[in-house]
C-alpha cells in the first residue's frame, strides 16, 4: 500500500496501531482547530502523551504532511473500527466555530481525496449525511465513504464549515474520478414535504446564507422541508442567478456551495489585506 505523492513533508508519529485490519474504504477529514503549518502538526503528533495522530495533515498553505503511513491505523477519530478502514486527514482551520478552512486547504483536500481514491481503486466518494446509514453501509468495491469524528465522540469535528460541504466534496472528487456523482440521491431526499437528516444538513447551509445576508428568509433548525425552506431555496437560486423553482437539484447545490465559499474567501482576503496594510 503506497502513500500519496502529494506529500510535501514527512514526520512519522509513533502514535499508531501498526498494520490495518480492514481494507481502506473510508476517508475521515478533521479540523485541526488552528491555522497550523505541516511542521507544527508533525510536532504535535510526535508527542506520545497526546495519544493522537492522523494519516495526513494539510497545513494552512495547502502543503501535505505524512504523519502515519497509509497502510497503518492512525489514532484520530475516537473509533478503532473507523480508523482501521479510514484514511484520516487533519485540515488547518480557524480556532472558532464554524472552523472555516481557507481555499488552499479545501482545494488540497479535494486533490488528496482524489489521489487516495485512485490508489485504492475507487471511482466514487460517497456522503450520505446520515450516521446510521453510513456506518451500516457496506461499500461496493469501487466506493469510498466519508465519515466524521462527531459520530464517534462528543465533538463538533470537522466543524460545520466543512460538514456542510461534504456533499460537494464527494461530488467534486467523484467527478474528477470520472464516476457518477451522488447528487441524485441527495436530490431525492431533499424536497418539499421531506423530513430527514439530509434536509437538516441542507438547511444549515440556508442558515449560513441568511447569516451572510445573501438571503432574507431565515429557516428553522429542523429536519423538515416546508414553505419557509421553499422560499429560502428560491431566494438562494435567484442570488445564484439560476431558475428559482424551489427544487434542490445539482445546480442548486452547486450554487449554494459557491455563494458560501465566494463570500468566505472574499472575507478572508479583506482580512488579509487589512492585516497587510497594518504592517
């Protein structure tokens, strides 16, 4: 089993369980809760007292750390069962919720997921947005599945910023692998009258749009798709300059993703420019 050629820096942690007992069919991205470099990440996981590690880390500048060989089980997700089969990736992020990641980190996460899938013979990366369904799902030989730390411990990891983008991450990676995206399943789950966890995850993105003042309709934090959600979806579609029909299809999911990211990255740029001006 090989390691990624995207690695820029290697510092192998002693914190691991040796060879995996399960083949790789999951990827678990985490938020570091800090805008760390790969050198800092490597040093953190060299400490045996912390009893933690990851397979890969992505620094704030998009560089990649190899911390635990991909063939070995890292100590990352508070779950032996998950980490035996998952490639774990720590990603530099803000120190406060929603633990935003900059564009260099996110784009490298996409590239690293593509690379991991290719080397492990996978043509699809799946995100179900549902803990029970995911953990009880038996992936096909060509499938890789996304899981999150919050399912195994009382944590918010990987933070709502990334959690709300995991569907887009899965679709971007699958598209680059040349496979069929999973958007169709999401579209069937997120529709008027539905009550499910996929709808709840989607509504969190609408709440983000409201907080960014991109839309004026505030939706509640429930798993139901009613009149208020329908109105908010249409507002988001108009903001993204696509047909405002209230249907949560692939163009709508992509538009909302770009509206949020463009706003966040514009904000990051303003902050960086302000800091630069202040010397």
